[in-house]
């Protein structure tokens, strides 16, 4: 009697579907026909080339993974890279006759239709039908209205959805082989806990790969597909084990496994200790601010999409491999040295940045507040203090005497040799002096300049830069002209981060040449800049005049190994080789004979650099380089926190000099010591130990000039003897 009722129900339902809802008979029987052929032509693009999202990964210079970006954690693998037992387990519990029937299993599908009428959608659908549904959900791109439409469970809409899935499944099987469909299914299925596809699921739950899955592991994963939340081994271990055993029993019924294998598999306990929490995004990653800089750079890369939304979509779902040149050993050393000097909770900021000359690739980018977060009491922040505000930075910092190098470079470019002398008195008043701007000549108002060292008297450019003599460079910049000097800094990569206060420019970032060509204190470092731009500028000297934009990304490739175009160093010559060689000679003497002596690396290799200290003691810098790497260390007062003298631990000082740190130590307020010796030197030594000892080229004699010799006194001619 029951069989007769089922026969009548199936007959009526099948007749209604075929007659009223236009399901091709060819699809029901699993054979090829005209109707099925017509469906192939109407196959939606998302099914023809399925948009299976894959996570993107960011690699450090040594190949280690820094982080992943994804909204679906998936790594696509071919069918032959999936363990056979995993394939058997999935087929056993979902569609064991998959290789025998057509687009649908008629009995199972009709059973599913009967259940759909009561709102129960479990069971019945073939692998092909399930795959169609998964792809349609995926193509909604997280649009909840779209997802609700393509997953409608009951009523007329539910029947229409089932019919649509059947039609697409028929067309799918006409175009693709069973193996191709199964491969796509196993890579799109959701296994819970953010893991999509068997590869990501194997890594997440068992710290293994899809090709190494065992029977108990495969059975547990296969059992997750129908309800990945309720039978999840992490959140519901008992329910997960029960579901796993159900899958194993089903495999035994189908004679896929032996009784001995069944007993061993059921006796295996789930090891929660092997569960891997996959990183996603930047907070919590090893180097969150490097990660964030990568992300911001990609969101500005047209090759990932026309709009920022499209680029983010590509980043989260495109399976990109993003390579950087960050050396983790060097990065860790920079972080170690920064943290030793400045605590995250100190109202002081310290950064260390390294760039590869000739490529612009960033080798290290560290800061004294290394944790990305909102708890300011623990020193957490979302600011990347190395970069400009447009790329996640907080503000800029005056760089002091490191700017004297730009005046010297402009002088050499103009043909003024290193032997040029000025009377660099302790204090000079330059009121009324004339200088050249880009728009003509201008006169100074009040400008009184004093030396911060004991330097005093007549000297040439060599001695002046070695001793960082303010009064020498104040006179030199007036002779060179502010137009040449500001243009020199700009083409080397210096950009202002300060706001323009002039009428009609309110809120704009100060244009370096336009704003500072009337301000000769430019040569003393009155400009607020990002630390990375100073490393960029000094790297131009190191590469003999080739300027490269700082770039965090070395290469980006798609899963198909296609290389995408991303912002590179845009390297080009901005400085004549002879002028760059002259600067390398000048700045080398700062290390060997001048204020930068304490920062000199122990290996004795050729190196160059310049110290920088702000008159107000708000910041100290050391910018140094070799032909292999340019690095800049900086320590500055955090201007976003109120400066103060008295703190909980007694006198702390308004500036860097004498500042009492959380460690109890006091800063000496020196670019050579605090920034150079303590941070720059050990970081550079770590990087350079594996690098060749390249030499700087010597500049032509015309740039060196001839050193004036003191005039010899004429001897009186003695009268001849009688």
C-alpha cells in the first residue's frame, strides 16, 4: 500500500514538473537531448567560470606568510591533490551514485521536492545540484537579499529555485565532466569556522593538507557540509563525533572501508590542539603596520580594479600572492632596538625605516608602538608613524640638520665646490640679505642664526657638514638660492606633511617649493616630513642619483601566475652621478670625522650619513646609508599628546633632551647617540652582515675644489756681500 502511494505521488509530481515547469526530460533521465543542449547555451557565466573566492596572502622577503586577506578562507586544489578517502567520504554522505546518474538522482530529487513543500530542504540534491546552489550563493557576493532569493526554501519560490538549479545542473553536466564538477564542489563547499574548500578545512581543523587527510578526518569534514555550525568539532565536539561516525557507518554500508578501519577511525579523538586560527587582515599580524601599508598600497592600484571597492574585492577574493622585501631578521632587530630605547607608553615616538637604493623596496619599517589597536594606555595605536597621513600616518616631524644635505647637493649641482669657505661665526645676523626664489629675488627680514656646537670661524663645506654648522649653511643657502634648494629636496623625494596657513590655501598640504622658497630656515630642517621620505631621499644619494619611490610591494601574482602591475619604485635619474658622488664623499666624512662617528658600523665598510637635532629638542634623527641600504632612525615628541615637564616619575622634560623614559633612563637628545648609535647602527649591522662591502665612487676634482693654502711670507733679499 505504501509503495502504491509513493508511486502515485511521484507520478503526479513528476507530471506536474515536466508539464508545467518545463524541466527537460533529458535531464531527468541523465541522457543528452535537444533540451539539454539548449540549456548549455544558457549556462550563466558564474557557473561556466565559477567565481570561487580564494584568500590572498602577503609574504615577507624570506617567503614566510605575514598575513592573509579574505572574506572566504579558501585555497583551490585540483582533484588529484585531494585524498581519495576524502572524496569517498563526501560522496558517501551526499551523493554516492554521483558517477552513475545524470544531473540528478530522480528518486532523491523527488523526495527533496516533497520535503520542500513542508519547508524541509535537507537531502535529495545531487552533487551537481548542490554545486549549482553554492555557486549562485557565492555569486551574490555577500548581498543578503540576493542570497535569500537563491536559497528560498518553501512555497512556490522554493519550487522555482529547485527547478532553476535542476536546469543549470543539466547544462553543467553537458559541459563539464563528473571529475571537474566534483573538484569544484570540494573547493567551494563551506566546512565551518570560516574554512571554504577541503584544503583550508584540512589546515584549519587538523593542521594538514587535503592530500594527507585520514579516514576519521575526512569523515568529520564530509559530515560538516550539511550543517557546519551545529556539528562543528570545535564548538560541538560530541555532535561532531556522532556525525563523523554516521559518515563512517555510511561508508561501511557502501563497502568503501573495512570493519577494522571503522573501529580505528571511531576510536580516534579530535585533537583541538591542532586547530589553526588563520590570520586575516592586519591587527594581530606579526607586523601590522607593514601589513596595513601593503593593504593601502593595493587599494590604490588600478590593476586590481577601477574603484577602491573593486580593488578590495580582488584583494579579499582573488587569491593573490603579494611579495614584499621585508627582512624579518632586520625588522625584528629594528623593533628590538626601538623598544629598548622608547616604550610604547612613552609620550615619545621612535621609528626606523630602511630602503634598498635603486629599487625603492622597503626592507624594514618599525615603530615604538608596534601593536595595532585602540588601547592607548597600553601604547596601542592605528597610526603608522613612518608614513604620511594619506597612507595612515599621524603627522610629520621636523628633521633638523639632515636637511643641510639638500643645500649641499644644490650647491654642488650649481657648481659651488666643497672648498667653498664662509666665516661661520658662532652667531650671525642675516637681516636684509638677498636670495633667489623661483620667482625672482627676495630680501630677508629678521634672521639671526646661531651654532649649536662650538664651531666658529672660517671653514669649508667639508668641515661645516662634519660639525653641522648652522651659520655656514645659512650663508650657503642664500648663495645657492631657495628655489634650487627646495627643488633639490623635492626631486629627492621630500614631501611636506604640514598644513598651509596662507590665505586661500587653508587645509592644503604645504607645497615644498611654493611654500618654502621664501623661508631660508628650510636648510635647518624646519619642514615637517614623514620618516620614510627621508630614507627615500638619502637612498637617492646612495644609488648615485637614481630616485625611487618607497615601495612595499615587490610583486603580485594571480593563481594563474599572471603578474599584476602594482606601484613600483618609478625609478629615474634626478641627480647627476658626479653630484651624488660628491654628496657621498661629504656625508662619509660626517661618519669618519664628524657628528655621526658614534653611529659607524663595526665592519669598517664605506658609509655616509647625517645627524639631525631640532633646536626645540622635539626630535633627533640619524639618516645614513651604504650603497646597499639607506636607513633613517628618528625619536620625536608625540605632538598629539600634551607636552609636559612633570610626570608621575618626576622631571621628564618638554623635549627629547633629558627626557625621562618609562625605563627610568634619560635621552641625551642627540641624533648621533639616541638615534644613530642605539637604533640605526645595530639595525644596519644586522642587514649588512650578509651584504658586499661596496665602495662609493670618487667625485671629480672640480667639485672637491682646491684647498686654499696660506700665503707664504716673502723673505727679504739679503744684500750682496762686498
